[in-house]
C-alpha cells in the first residue's frame, strides 16, 4: 500500500507544499547564482536513470561557472566552483530544484540517489535493483556516509532500502538527513567538499 500508492501521494503533497514555502529562497538563490556564475544559467540539467532505468533530466542549482582555459576547455572543477556555489553545495541547497522532479514524478523524496547514465552497463544484477524504485533527493546511503563511503557500501545501502522500504524508515531517513545537513556530515573532508570517485564497475 505504502510502496505502490501512499509514498507517491506523500511525495507530491510534501514537495508541492515545500516548494511553495521555500519559493523565496529558490528565487534568491536563482538570482545569486546567476550573478556568481557570471551570467551563465543558474540551473544544471543532466540525464539520469530513474525507476526501471527510465531516463529523465535531473535539475539542480549550478554551483560552478563555465570558465575555460586558453584552448577553450573548461577549467578543473575546483577552479570553477564559486564561493557562493561552495556554500550552496555544502548546505545541500543545490538540491532544492529537485523538488520539481519529485512533483513531476521522476523522483521521490526518499530513495537511492540517481547516478550517471554511463554507469548503467557496469552494474551487476544486485546493484541494478536500485532502479526498482524512484530515485530520491536523499536516501539510506546518504544518511550513512554519503560521499565518505565506498561504492560497494553505497550499493548495499541502496538495495537494502529497496527491500525494506516503509513509512517509518522514510521518516527516519528524513530526520537523519536534517541532522546531517546541519552538521554537514559526509560533505567535508579536510576542509574541502568531498566528491565520489567515478564508478568503474569495481567495488
């Protein structure tokens, strides 16, 4: 009942209400990032696999500008991450636009994070089970280490969530998400924002 009906209903209602409430912050960040990104778009769009591996476009706030070197190539991420972008990313405010993905039905509030399309051929049968449910803005792996854990641990957490999804578990994940955001757990490493190494099919 919860997995097949109530979860989607709760996702839509909470996301719609939440987006209305935080719309002033949404507009402020839109303007702030547009200025910080030197006129480039304040939003970042990227194709990601969703439920049943259906491809959709995830939307996030863009935390890096489009600065290029003399050859026309984009500079390294660390050089393009603006001060505003670093703040927005470290506080997870860059995830706010994904409420629109939830309202649309591409994502859920809680679920395995949507990864890159290029990883699809690299999954084994167990890892592929993460696509049996809608991807989420936050999830069991995110509240258990986020970028500080290995790919193997991340996939194990994702599949465990698929097998144990419930209203009580989702409430627990939301509570731990707020705690982690406040303490910025799994985000910083030695003063810098953590990033996961690309997945290459090996654990």
